[in-house]
């Protein structure tokens, strides 16, 4: 799939193409220290890999997690007029207020584990176009929203967790996956906020009608994002671009957040090397999307909440992994005999 023939996205494509690399010298230093810790080599499995991931993309032989942040991007969707959600779109703004008031799951996770939480509202009073009959966004608005997401990453975080909120956004995410990777609506939709069987059929039908309506206009990743995506997905793409350019490691949440990564991946698979995927969502399309990109989820907890909740839990694991790496005794300091030579 071509990157994008549309000049509006030229800067986006360039930033997804010309990329800073990870620091392999930092990884080597981390592995050297790990080899001295009082445990068999490799015995902490993915926890060891998490520390390497942090060091590679922070460019630090001694990684830090002094300022981890969850960034939630919230948007509303015209496709909710098609009866694709169990909740009205007014819930998006209500949940944003719940995030900031501390009442949501993500608020509690972040508060308990000392993770900063920032919520970005994206014109909630102005839903995107209904993708079954119109473009979600015109190209200029889509590019501007990507730019907004790039600018949202401020305050020098040393880890970003990307999440979202938006009634109807599992439908548009399914449409993005179908347009990028092929298949029908039924291949990609799930129950989202808990729709019944009739609602699930309406979601699949909405995706199929959107694909048919936009047809040949779904010719490249950025056009797909504009026509069947949403503001929060465009902003999350911008955040992914900015974090790569700033060399900030990223943990991506579930089904909808992964759709932003899928757009970046379709432009340049290497553009999301600085990301890990927090979990495998209970939305059936999520493991399909991960497989299509050759990726795996760190956790599998049956989550389908969104909000960045799975990403925040993965950050808790990362904090634990880094604490172990920094504070475990070495064989020498603990007077423990090391591994015998063959």
C-alpha cells in the first residue's frame, strides 16, 4: 500500500520514514548488569526484556521511570447514529470528566502506581462524519489532528502509555483494520461496550457500508485514517510519531489504540519499533491485527475497557522489572556463588 500521494500528509510520511534508531550500546550494558544478578540467566523472562526496551529507546544504560505518563485521547463519532454502541455518545464527555475526577479504572490505576494521567479532548461537541455516508475527517483536519497529537507529548515523560475514549470507536477501528488488512466488517468487529447480537450485526454492516462507500479513496494509510477513522486515532498516531522522534518508549493499549499503530505500520513497519503492545484485548479483531503486524501482546487478561488501562498495567510491570534490575543483589555483593563453567 503506497504511503500517501496526498501532499497534505507529506510531513507525516517523512516523520514515519526518517527515524532515530534505538541505542544498542545501552542494551548491551543492561544485559551485562543482568548477568551479574542473583538469578539464572533469562529467568525473569519478559521482565528482563522490558528493561532492555526502556534502555534501548531512552538511550540509557540505566533506564528511568521517574515520569511515566498515560495519555488518553477522546473523540466522538458520527457512526454512532447507526446504532453501533450500547451507550450514547454523550458518555464520552461524561467519562472524560470521570477520568479527571478520579472515578475511572484508569484513574485508580494511575493513582495507586504513581503514573501521571493526562486526558486530551478532541472537539467532543463535534462528532466526526458518519463513515457510512461521509468521510470522518477531511484531509486537512486529519493532518492537523495528527499534528495536535504530536504536540501533546510534553513534560519530558520517560514512558508514554497511549489510550483512548470514544463511544463508537471500536467500529471505526474495525473499519481501519478491514481497509488496511482486508476482510469484511464481520471479520473485525466485536461487542465493544457490550452490544447485543443485533448491535453486533449493525456494527459489521456499518463497516461494510463504509468500505463500499469510500471504495477507491481507501488507497493509502493516511486516507484510510481520514475517511473511516476518528480524531482520537489521528491524535494517537501523532503521539506515536512524536515519541519516536523524541526517543520515548511507548506502551500501546488495546483494540482502538492499536489501530493508530496499524496506520503507522502500514506506512513503515519500522516506525513502531519503539512501541510494545500492552495486552491482547477481548475484542476478537485485536489478536488478528497484532498477527497482521507480527506483534504480540504482553498480557492477556480479557480486557476490553480501553482508557489506557491495559497499558497502565503493563507500565506497572515495567516499573517492577526496572526496580528488580536496579536493586537485586549481584552474585558478588551477596556472596553467592556464580554459575559454574562447563
